[in-house]
C-alpha cells in the first residue's frame, strides 16, 4: 500500500522538523518527505489539512492485562485504545498472571500481538522469578524471546543482595533494568501521600522517603555495577533532585513520569475518589510542579500513560480498598498537549517526550519520520478536543480521574507500519 499524506503540519522532534510537507509511505516505511520518490503512485491520499503529522506515540508503561487478567481488559480492547490514542509502540510491565518470567510467556504475548492494527509490543521481563525477589530469571533467554528490559513493576526486591546480583547480571549483558523506587516497609498499608490531605481524610500515608530511600539504594547499586538503570514513574521533587545529581556524578540513569502525576496532586483525591488511588500515590502540589518543570527541561526523559485498566468492581469500593491504577492510553496525547499549553512549550518539545525521547529510553529505532523508518504515524487535530467519558473510551478500563473533562487534541488517523489502524474523520 502506497499512501500520500498531504497538506499536513509535519512535526518530527527527532530531526527538529516543524514544516508543512507531504509524507510518502510505501511498503510500511517512510519513502520520502516533501517530494514524491520517482515513479511513486499513491493507492490512497490522506488530506491532513489543519492536522499535525507526527511520529506515532511511544508509551513506556501500558498494562495489556494478558495473560491472566482478561476480566480487566483484553489485548484487543487495549490495542484498540492504543490506536485511538495515536500510540504505535508500547512497553508492557511484567506483572501479568503469571508474570513474564518465562520465555514461552513472552513469545505467546508477542505472537498474540502480531496484527496489522496492533501497536508494537515491547515486553519488560521479570527481574526475579514470580516477581518474588528471591531468584533471578534467565534474562538472556527472556531477551532472546523479545524482552527489551527487566523490572519488577510495583514489586520491590527487598533483599539488596539479590538486587545487586540481578543488576550485576544485567550489566554483564548490557540489559537495561527498569525499577520503581518504593520502600515496602515505609509504604506498608499506605494508600495516599503522607500529607495534609491524607491526615484530613484519615487515610494511611506513604511518605516521600519511601521513594527516596529506595531510590538511594538503587542508584548506589547502579554506580557499583555499571548497569543501565531506568527509574519508572517518579512522583516527588526529592527523587528528581537525586536523579539529576546521580547523572552529574556519572551514573547512567533515566526516568519517566506518568500523565497522572504530571497533572494531579493529592488534593484531587477530593472526597475519596477511588480513581485517584494510584501507585505511586499522587503527591502534593510542590512535587507536581517540580515534575512538570523537570519534564519540560529534560531532567525527566519521557512521559508515559501508566495505563492500568481496572474492572468496575475493584474501583467501586472505599478508597483504601480500591485497586490502584488508571486507564491512560487514549489520554497520553491530550494530556501531553494540555501540559505543553500550560507550560507554553512548543509542540516539537512536547511531542519529543512521547516519541523520540521515549524511543531512546526503550532502545528502539522508533519515534521518527526519517526516510526509511517504519511508517508509524499519528495525525491529530491540535484545535480539536475530546470529552473523556466512559462511552468514549475504547479501553475496557473506564477508571480515570479525568472522567468528564474536555482535553485538547483529537487523533484523526493512526498508521502502524503503513497500515491505517485507526481513522476518525469527524
């Protein structure tokens, strides 16, 4: 299929491009930008007048809920959500049931995800068997099966000797390790940020030190082992300061933040809204503002959705009993645009955090519209908007604290390897 995308505003942060140019697609690749290749005859022409044409979004954390949690979501429902959100590549954490600790499970997931309408799936393998923090997985075999990194999702490795050996093993093969900084004892039984809001609502708190103490351990072990470390979903100003200092000292460390922590604070718990029960917890406004600035300045490498679909039964309970998590695949672009508008950032800078910068963390040749690259493309209307409702969300998970809000940006078309995976001409 040969496709010409004409009259669009082409934004390619990887190449610093923001111009009006046509894009030509052939055999699933970007054939040319600007002028058509010799002999090019389009089978289809997409008129992108008034639209932004950019690389497909890359999400560093999207739970697809398979295998094991199909009652919360299915691969089909979440891939439909990804396409509708302009997401063409995603990394999925290993906390499935069973966890992604065996090559056969990874191969099965990769096989199930082979579909023209499905985003590229990059599994993050389990660092320890069963995520139990006791014995290391066969990382080399998991890597051969398709894992791009190794981590523990929300489950910390309590035994620091096991963690050190895992990082040493990963460093030997240059495997990236993705960890969330979370001390299991300081945060035990906590459900909200340890601050004024939690005190007023009578909710058990999780202090910032639960993040910083765990982060200090990880950074020191990263220094000792030389592993490439990625800190997932940071939530506090103090954690960001530690990461910036670690980089300055020579530690190879990257980090990301979720769309929820970029826009919300513990005040958004309101009157015990279970949709605001998240891991890590929403921190105070000072932390939120530090994260927003850090992402704008590049101290935080990428923005992710932390997509976690949860069934209604697990959310329609008291706050402390609700299962944590929020759906986000379809909201990644609108909330990126909302942040960019509020911070007065260029679209080039904002889109970089969910395209080429995320691709750099992922270690994949994606997030660009360079000639020869995979034709993973998102076309969106920057002047359009979406209203977040249960009915409008394609994800099986309807759990988001942004329900009822109107957000900027509307995806009109998503191409995955030159195949039109989603189209909305309205």
